[in-house]
């Protein structure tokens, strides 16, 4: 049996689909990205969400206060098919930790990137990923 089982279904309109894990809620996906996130947007949302979950859990275990966290990603894509991502720049903004706790935030980000985030490790090894941390 597979670890994950997802299904997408064409909505009957253009390049719009709905999908998710079998038996769970569906998420809208739009190839053009106008009515819903595109599949490539969803890859980045998955990456940011995966790292965000890890970072919050690691900081909370370390008793570092987290009032808010958001992750913003800008990515470049190849011009020729298959138009994969060639670089990703990520800004992790955490509200709550003091400047003295920056090293703990940096450690949480590094642990997510290097050890825990399965989405990150599912992307190609030659993808250039840059991460910036903002405690603001």
C-alpha cells in the first residue's frame, strides 16, 4: 500500500481541477492560476507549508515564542519545457523571538531544510534555494 494516495478530477472547465488525498477535502487547482493556484503554485505552497510546520514545532519545543510566522517565496522557472523551477528565494518572517533568539530561529530553519521537510527533499538536488530570515 502506498504512503500517500491523492486524486484529481477535471471540473469540466478549461484546465481546472479539484484534488486532494482520497477521502479528504479537495483543493481547487487552475492551470492558468487565475481562478485558483496553479500546480506550480501548489508546489511552492507545499514547500512553504512544510517548512512552516517544522519551524513552528521546533521553536515551540525550544520554548521560543512564536506570535506569527509567514513564508514568502519567489521562484524562477526555466524558459523551455518542462519549465521546472531553477531557483527559489524564501523569506521566513517570524514575530515573537527576540534578536537574542535569532540563532534558535536559524537553527529551526536549517533543521527543516536539511532534515525534516519532505517537500524540500522531494525537489531536485540542483535547485538553488536561498532562505532569508526576518524577525519582524
